[in-house]
């Protein structure tokens, strides 16, 4: 799948037609993440996914591995993001965090829309903001927050074995994971990736806020 104008239009129109759900008011801390479409290329890949020899016009999603020294969710897969500051919209926060974490500065016009809010077990209400990142060459990880930057081909999230669901011992809802390479990504990041795949690529309105996180991702 190419990172081209037809894909951009398709995603924007799908999000415009999708009524995203906002988290109900409560004690949760508001946060936002940037689900960013970029060009597949020479950024770090998984060891079991072949990396292209150079830059490719194929679409990829930008993910990071969180720095090992962080107090929360160290080493886990993540989308660039964080708390929403006072006076910020989720879109503004997502773009700011994208710049701070990986050095990608984009204008407001790069925003394509929102997906459903997800309330985490650790007390955050996260708004996923879909962003068109373009080629996004020259990314630089913020060493204090990001261990590595990854451009995962969009096609990897369209696998027929996704999503992976397993029973949760303390909930009626299953834990959601998204397979990638020989491993997997946990919710909440997996929930955003799955909903993006269903709504924006496959055209299937799908809700994900009820899916659970594995135990290690709740702290």
C-alpha cells in the first residue's frame, strides 16, 4: 500500500464519517498519541521483518520503543504521545509530542482525524490522533523517552491472524494484542492500531475501548 494522495483521502474520509467516542468525564488524566503514517524506509525495523535497502513509497506506521529508564511502561511499544497540557487540544498535544519524541515537526494540516478514546488501567484517557507524516526522513529519538524508532509497514497490521484475543482473569472482556513480526504489541497501543486498520483501511466501523490490557501494561 503506497503512501500517496489516494490513501490520504481515503483515511480522511473514513475518519470524517466515523463518530469517535470520547471518554466520559472522570478522574482520568487526559493524554493524546499520534498514530502517524510515514514512508517506509531505513528507520529501525524488527529483526524478523526485512528492512528495505533504501527509502520506499510504501506506507508505514511510526512506533517507538520506550526508554528503559522511564518509570512507567519502560521498554514497551508505544505511539508518540503523552499528557495533554492545560489549554491544549488532543491534536495540539499529539503534534507537540511527535516533535518532542522523534523530532518530526508537522503543521496542523497534517491531522486527519481522531479514533475512539481509550481509558487505561493506569488512569489515563488517551485520544488517538491520526497524522499524515509524509516522508519523515531524519527522525531523531529523544534519548530520555525513546529507545528506538520503528517504521512498521502498514501491511503488517493487515495480517489475517490479527487481532490476538485471550481471556482476561479479572474482566469479561478479552485482552487485545496485535501481532507484528514474530512478536506482538499490547493494548492500548494495539487497540489504536486495530481500530485504525478496521476503520481507515478496511472500512469496518469497529469499537475497541472495551478491550483489556495485559497485566504488565497496566502499570
